[in-house]
C-alpha cells in the first residue's frame, strides 16, 4: 500500500493587492480600494498588504519602491465597504485599524494578471513585531461608502 503524503494548507490571513496608489491615497479613500474580490473572504483575513505596481497603464506609481515590493501593511478591522454609486457595486474597500509603511522587495511574485491574491503571513518575509504601527487617521468620514461587512 502506498501512503500519500498530504500537505497542510496554510491559513489565508493576508489579502494582497498590486497597486500604483500611494499610502496617502489609500488613507484618502478610506482604505485599500477599489478591488473586485469576495468581501466575505477578505473579511476573514487579518492583514492587507499593498505591493507597488510600477507598470500601471492608468496611474503613475505613488512611491519609489521597486515593482512588486510591499509598501503598506494594514491590520484589517474597520469593515469591508463599497461605494454607493454606479460602477462600484462589485468593488470593495478594505478598512484598517492601523498600518505600517514598509519597503520589502519581491513580495509580489509575477504570476498571472490578477492584481489581488490571498496568502499566509507566515509565508512572507515580514517581521510583524518589528513594524512601526500607526493608528488609522481619524479623518472626516469618507462620503458615499456603504459597509458590506462589519468586523
């Protein structure tokens, strides 16, 4: 009899996006926005990581990091939102309670064209204990957001 070795599946606790947005733009929008993703699945994650997209055809990169480098790590916790206007019905905004600016090269490895991924923090070269966490700014409420999931 041949025994098949089974691999334990890692826990998906990270929602990762490839974006040209700056940290300031992420804050202005009220979170990491506007992504076509399963709100329930994203709501089950603990962190959101933004990796630099230097190849965006529509926007200039909002930072100096190399393509694929993580530049923002947020702890998910405010909720998952959408915009209350046509064209945004399927696009979510991920609210965070705190965040850290980072520059970690090579976090976004090329594979396919989808700018969103799920993964495990344990598989990434990130030392959470060494990050300088900043509380999410208490800015004025962003108009037009509708909460899809309460966290």
